[in-house]
């Protein structure tokens, strides 16, 4: 497959960075000051190792004189005093000397200081360049890099050769368990020089044998009818009959031009097997319809016509009782395109409002620092509006300071009055609200006041937020909801998201304006979704916003299943973003298409007031589009080891395919497990699912390491809406439990979604 594969134990240069000065800067390394506290600031030497994937730094600990971490673990590199640690432990005068490395998952960030602004900028620029190069590599290149790095690790004496012992070690590195006889057989077949070691072309031969995929041979052989290759006509036949695409000869020519690696074949308008595999590994061959990757939906509908990616108690990094609160939690949620974040606001010391989980031991973070972080990161991954959901417990004076910070820090981006010149009767659209912040909270009067010159309302009392009252009731022996004084300055910037208590669907229909919205605790929302009120709940969400939040009993920050809430049209289904879980995987899948912008247009039957849709009783209607979904799990590629500490640990993978949607569509089926092979397991197992409401269905692929004595371990997963699935032979990328891409791993499947008979 890889014609130019070369393996050397010296520096392995990433493709596209040959001779790059920034890469060489990292390889040479340099001294930086590592900062942990005001009194712990120590010089350390850092450099990129020769594999160009691992950063090494010295340590003064006797037992561990050096440490390393892989670049794959880095989430971002940020110049300046961007971390809470640097803000707390360094002076503003060294702003330009500082930078931080933020990691994926729960690993603490690394705060560093260079000797000069120029040097700090160079480190950040160089690291960003190498990280972007890694992330933008094709699947084949990522696979090649991964395998070569495993070869390097197996080559213990760095002589650019591979002995039989090293070959066995390498096979364990790539997650394959073979018996000694088979390993010796492979070795002898490749050792054409009879030197008892593999080198150069022999290693290339071994690599080709290892990465050979029989299933691709079979598919390619069925359609390559032109001198052993695919002509444009052969490729078109494959696209029409196997992939079920509405393709033209021009489409086939474009794919050959785009993916063919052999120039002679390209000139003849043909596709070789290498080019075919290249096509299958890119967007055109992915399970996710490439037309659905950018923003493709109508973004000019009213705001309440969309599912909105939403976070609960966004400030928390861990649990709900004693964990840390941090601006970093907001940054992480916003960078995942979360469009509704929550701020629990309380009186702080020195007159400064703070954010934390009241009545608990969670740490506190300054309100103004949170607003600044939100402003800095809100629109980096999505330009569509962000809702700040305020839970206000502050006294009047600190509320006025909150309003001041919101207005002064957010500036023109803060929506402080209704759009247009007349009293609004409906929500504006995400398109109209691009780059804007909306405040959700209590308001002293109606929006009509903006158009009434005689509006002279002053500070007054309002009932506290439903979520605050529910939590306090749990913590303070049934104490009921109390009144709080609300500052006019804070009230005035609540425009389209005025919080009101829910007193029943009939009351809401007859008395609430469109912009008056309620929050529902998990148990109440599920009860409404499960009972005779289901259709009323659906209708309520057709012209008003609803927010759902987790039960107060979820002190470990676990999550509820968001799917039943989406089924009844709830828009703001708030989850604990910090907790990796199936529920967050479903949330990530729901918002994967449409540019991952945090907004997904609800189906028409969830938007039309004349709709009689009820997810629990599927009567005839435009929502009922019975489909049969055929799934064949063919094979897996380069599945990661779960227990890396155990040298000889090899996974026994199985695949589960889940459909999550209306109750009638929920189903789960799984393959058998494969013994001791995570590198190239083959299942060839087929499943059939009957789907009634495809527009609400999500498909989730789960790969687990089978264990007969305990719960299976998650290897990887991937979730997406059924409506975004491409038919035919497709590659499925895999994500870690926390939702990050596993660079070289994937599944190969065949999918067919057809009308049910």
C-alpha cells in the first residue's frame, strides 16, 4: 500500500515537515521554567524526541530522571497567562513569556515560562504546527506513522533491523497475539537474505504482508474489470450499485483524479487498488455523509426549532459536591460547540460575585473571569449564538456588578434589546443571532417594555430559579422556593430567554409569551414524556423553549439519557459535559453533522403546530417512514490496547451496533468476540434493524474488549444520526471514551438503509 515506506531508528520526519525550521527547533529543545505555584518555579529542559510524537523533559526525581508525554494527548497550546495557575502564580508583567499546554481528559495542564517573548512565541508556533500536521494527516499516513513508531519501539538496539525476538515484540505492540510457529513462518518468508534479521526491503515486505486486507481484495476484484484495474466505468458501477449513490461519469473521474496515487493509471482514467483504498479512507468513503459535515441545514428558522447543545453546571470539572470549579470547564464545553452554558452566581468576597455549586464544597471561580473566558472562546468552533443560563443567588449590589461585567466584557456581542422595531411575536433565528450572547434568567417585566416610553420599573422581588429551588429543597429539609430581589440592570438584558415557573401545559399555552421558558428537572421531564402529557409536551416545544437538567441526586455528575427528551422536542437538554459516558456519546453524535455548530434543526413534525406526533404511540403521519437498516460489520483496523501497562495484554474485540430513537426503534445487536487480535480482526456478521421514525434515530457503534469474568472495557465508539449515514462499504472512525479521535483505529462496515416492505 505505502510505496515510499521507510523505517529508520533515527529521526522520523512527519510528512510535509521535511527540513522545517520549527520542527528542528523542537528537536533541539530548550530550557523553560515549569510553574506549579508561587514558590514552585523550576527550570526544566524540554525537547521533542526523534519519533516526532513524544515530548521529553527532565525531572529532578531520583527514580524518574526524565518524563515524556505524547503529542496525541495535547488538546491545545495557548500563549500568555491563559491558565488559572499562571494568572494566580505569575505577575501580569510576564504575560508574553508564558504559555500553557492543555491536555485531553483530566490530566492537569502544564504551565511554562520562556526566557523571552520571541522564544515563547516560537514554542507555541512550533508545537501548533506539528500538532496541526498530525491532525490533518490522511488515515493512511496516520496508520503508517503509528506502525513505524511501533517498529521503532520494538527495535531495542536501534540498528534499523528486526530480529525474530523484536518482531514478536512488535506484534504485541500493535495488538496481535500469534503463536511462535506462525511468527517464525512470517519471519522466514520475509528474511530472503537468510541473515536472521529483517532490513530495508524485507521490512517493507513484512509490512505489506501485515497490512494486506483480504476484504478489500474481494471488493476490488468484483469491480475491477479493465486489465485488473477499475476504469471510470467500473468505478461508476461500484458507486451506483454498491454505494447506492446518485453518481455520474463525471463523479467517477473526479474521484480518480482526487485519490489515485499511480500517475500512469490516473492518465488512463483508472483506479488502482491503492487508489481505491485511499478513497475508502477519506470523507467520500466515510460513514458520515460529507454533504452533512459543513452547515447544511436551514439556519433561518426560529431559535426554538432547533436542538441546542447544552451543558449543566458548566463550571464543574468533576463531581457536584467537592470538585473544582474552573474557567477551563467553560472553554472545553465551548470548544465542543456547546451553545448553552450555566452560571450559578453567588455573593463573593470583596464584593466580587463568584460561581460555584451552592451549599457544597466545590471551589469558587470569579464571575468576571468566567465571562472573559466565555467571550474569548465562545465562537472559535461555531459562530452561532451562545445562551448564558444564569442561576442568580446574589444580592442587589453584586447583581449590578454582574450586569456591568456582562455589558462591559461582552460588549456589542451581548444582545441587550429585541431585534427589529416592533414588539416581537417569535424568536429570531440562529442566523440572525450569529456571534451574539443571549442571557437566560429572571426578568421583572415583559419585552413590551422596550417599546413603552413610560417604562419606569425598578428593582423588585422575583421567585428564584426552579433548579435552585429544587436543589435547596433537597439540601435543606424541604424548604420551599423563596423570593430574591432582582436588579433592574440584570433584568433588562434578559431578552428572549425569560425564566418562568412551569404551572402546566394549559397554563403555559394561555398565559406565557413565546420567550418565557421553563426548566424541568429530569424526573419531572421524563414523567411528562412518558405519560398522557406526551403530546402536550411536544406541542409546548413547538413554540416555546424547554430546558432539562439532571437530578440533584447525580452528585457524581452522571447523566440521564437525552434521547427521550429530544423525542418530545426539548431544545436545551443540559448534560454534565465533564463526564465521559454513553449519554455524552449520544450528544456528540446528535450534534456531529451541520458543521458541528451546536444547532440541529428539528424534524418538521416537531415544528408544525398542526402535528399530532407522539413518540410513544406511532399513529400514521409524516414521521412514520418505515425503513430496514442492514448492517454488516466486516472488519476492524488497529484497535488500541486497553491495558498498556501489561506488556502481553491483547484485546478480544467485539462490536455492538445500537439504534437509539423512539421507543419502537431502540435496539442493540453485537458480534462474537475475536481472540487476541486488535490489529485486523474480521467478523463478517450481518444485522437487520426495523426503523419507524428515521429522522429521530441515532446509530452508535461500540467496540469493546470482551471479558468473561468482568464488565467489558470500551475500546472505542462512534455515533451519528441515521439520516447522515452513507450506504455501501464505509469506514467508521473510532473515538475514545472522552470523545477524542483514535488516530489509526476504525471499523469497516457495509450499510444499506432501504424502504421497508
